[in-house]
């Protein structure tokens, strides 16, 4: 089955609407899922659909939430996501945040009481396409153990960065603070093989390569030992303490069977380099990227995604027939 | 030899003054060296003295620089360090930056044409002691290779983070983007042993554990593979492209024999959590830290430094007699 991004997004949105989301909110979240599928970011594409639906059905997230945006300081926007999806909250603040960054030089968006179940690059990339440098951080339910601890406290706490360059699409990276994604450990358990050393600890805080022991009360380890731990800690401080969101260890999703998201917070920083002293930053970033390529970096983060995106725009998005049939069923429609 | 922090700082300052620094600039940089020695951060303490003196003697850095602070946007301060030390530039902007962060909620300090030869925690810790969250990034001459490259482009690009907490000193971390410091590889070469796998590449871009091959035209690798590489790239973009500082690969220190510093840039971000929607962030951070300790994190970043600092304040700083004698000689003084 070949489908355009627009048609796929509209179909996913109709599925979300049938499970308790307003058309406005459904369109935003569906757009992010469709974009991930378009870019070949399968782990955050249609693979997440069941998780979204189960979470909506559980009553844990409010699909009809109407976020409230305030501006408590000249450079700080606050968004109460009202227990809705983080992408809806971000959309509500986006234009005001861009205007703030252009006026002040910087803008922070502090989102709390939000659910983030998608990749993080879709949050930062659009800002870089409009000339801004953007950093995003999201905290989540406890999954990783840091700084010599035995039990998990922080989430996998992803961080993303995007910057504009004059001669191509933005450079964008998006990475979890855990060495490996929870999904990879789940996959190893299903497939019956061990994970690498350094991926996780068991419930006693002892290193293990057994995915079942990591998943059954154990924890993941951060990337880069204490240095990745530092990043994870920073994300928790900015995404939760700064925004007023819940810490990962305050998550109570288990009370809502089927819920797969964390009710937490998100911090975004926007920087307008044209208001700084550096002159034409996008042109200088182009020089930096050219130097990296010349030094042998054949594949920069996002290169593959851009390549797949260009193909999808040209040829459409290929999805398995069974997936399409399921999606139509969720949307309450006959297959086209 | 036991000496107080104040007396040590004053002695180092007199040594700097005899090598071309103004009393004002000498006092600032000497204070940072003495503080590192006080906190037991030996690699950035008196061990760096020869490097400072050799760099001053080479004419590469201007010890008499008078930084120029401007404010190109309401939330952005720019500092032209005028080829002087970064700490002098930061000191010139500090109070204005704090006032900006308190008024706007955020403040960025963009320093360019600066030399940073110290640890980064002394730059962020004082802001957190005054209730702000602070992030600092410094770029430096090419030393690491990222994203599958063969040759170094970025510096070891350190990043530091500090946040206030209600029940103790700030939580502060400070980490290079390389897996290991250049100094550790130098030490391994002197001591004649190999370094671990993953530390570096030789001049052809091939992994090696031979410190000589890493140092002789080779490169260091980032911490955490592509994820640490992402951090190093972000540091280069913000510390150089955003500030107008030189990229690491634009460094021309080899033209000045003896020069050990990089002429580059620095980016600092200050956040006033009391202006955000999160309420009392220092109290929430205290809760987070308590939870980490309860989960088994016995030693948080900075714990050891705080402990040593308390002892040094009580008992003074112990330095070897030979070091003291050398310092007196550099300062042109008789030993006390």
C-alpha cells in the first residue's frame, strides 16, 4: 500500500478522533506519527499507534485537552498541557515563542502536565527551519539508574538539538539519555537473546545482560557512564523542576491499565542567532558541516531521515497492507 | 607547605602580573587556579601554572585585555574578550547577566576571542549559588573526531551544568565531550602504557590504544559514541557560531611557540527558575537529589569537591615545598 503523508496523517487523525481526541488535537499528533513514518523513523511511526489508542482508552491522557499558554517572564512561556499530549501544547505556544525569541534573543517554553510519546526531532526541526537554534528535553517515568545508584529514578530523558545552516536542511539530533532504548530490550526478550554489557541492571542493581531481568524491576543505564548521567539529570531538572512537571518517579500511570505514556514535562530553548554577536551563524554552521564531511563524517544525524523524506515525498509512503487495514478499522472506515 | 586560598591566589596573581597581566586580570585568573587547588581539582590547579606562563610569554594571549560587554538583544549579552582570558570576560559581564536573567527569565552570555584554560565548574557554580540554573560550553582547538570521521575537527568541548538546591550547595557537573582528557593520554605515553579501546584513533583514523599514535596526528573519540558527538557538535555551534568565536579548526596557536590555550569562544545560558512556572525549583531539586541518594547514588558530581573544599577552608591548602618555591620564584619573591 502506497499512501501520501497527507492522506496517512488524515487517516491516523480519524482513528484518534474515534478514540476521544478533538479534531484539532488529533490532527497535530497524527501529523507527528505520519512524519515519523515518512522519514523511516519506524519506532516512532505507526508502531506507536496501539500505544496511543490504549493510552487514550485508559483515560490516562486527555485527548480533548486545551492547553493554556502564559508568559510569566519576557523570555519564558509556560504551557499547562492540561494532561494532554505535549505536541498539542507546543503547537499552542509555537508562534508566540518564535516571536519572543526574535524579540528577546532567547525564549524558553516550559510545558507541564504533558504526555510525550513521539520522537523529539519533530519538536525542534521546525524552529531551525525558521532560522532558530532549538534544544528540547523531555522527562519520563523512571527507567534509568545514574551515578552509581542501584534503582532507577530518572526516565530515558531524551534531548534534541537543531540548528539552521545556509546550504541545506537543519542539522538535527535526537537522543535518549539511556544507552539503549527500552524498545530494544523488549525486542531482545521477545527474540530470546542477551543484550550487551552496560545496557542495564537487574532489580538488585547488579549488571546483567538478561533482558528479562532488566525489564522485571531492573533498570537501564545511561549512555557514556557518568557523563550521560549528567545529561539525564539536567533533563530531569529542566523538564520537571523548571516547568512544574512531575518527576519521573512521581508517575502513576500503573493506576491506568493500558497507559503507555508518562505524565511529565518538557523544556524547550529557542535561540535567535541573528540577534547574537556571531553574525551569520547558518553560514558558519555550513562551513563547520563541510569541514566534518571533509574529515570523513559521511553520515551526519538526520542525513538518512532527509534522504528517506525526499523519497517519500516523491514516491509516497509504503505501509504493509495489514497495517493499513488495521488503521482503517481503527478509523471506522472501509479500506480505500 | 600549608597556605590559605587567599594567600595562594595572591601569590599566583603576582606571578601572573610579572608575566604581562594587569593586576585586575591576574587576580581573576589566579582566583580560579587557587580555587581548583583548594577543591583538589589538581589537573586545573597549580599543574596549569607553567601552561599559563608559557602562553603569556608566547604573546598568544593578551594578559592586559579589557573585555567589551554589549547587549545586542534584551536577553543576550555579548563579550569581546579581546584575545584575553575567558574568565576575565565572564567577570565583566556577570552582574549584568544576572540582572538580565532575573528581569527576562533567561540570559545568554556569548563570549568570543577568548582563551579558556581552566575547569568550567567555576564559571557556573557562582550563578547557582545565587539561585540561577547555569549551563556553560567552551569550544577549543581540534582534538576529537565525530560521527564516523577520520580526522579531528572539534575540540574536547567541555560543558558544565549547575543548579541550586534548597538544602545544600548547588549540584554541579563539568565534563569534556571526549571520552578521556588529552592529559590522560599524555600521562599514559610518559608512563609507557596503552590506553583503553575507544579512547582514540591514529593519524589514519584507525582505532589504536597507543597513546603516541593518538597524540602524533591522531585524535580522541567522544564519550558515548554518536551521542557524545552530538553534545560536542552542539558545543561547537553555540560556543563558536553563536558567539562569533573561532571554530576549533581555525585555531592558529602553533604560530606562537609555547602557547597552550585555544583562541575560541564560550556560551553561557542562565535561567531564573523563580521566573518560570515551576514554583520553588531549588526545593524540588532537593527532593530529586534525596531520591537519587535513596536509590544508591552515594556520590554525586561535586560531592568530593565540596568535601575537599570544606577541609581546605578549615585546614588550609597543602602544596609541595618545591611547587611553592617555584611559585615564589615566578612571582619574583623570597619564600615566606
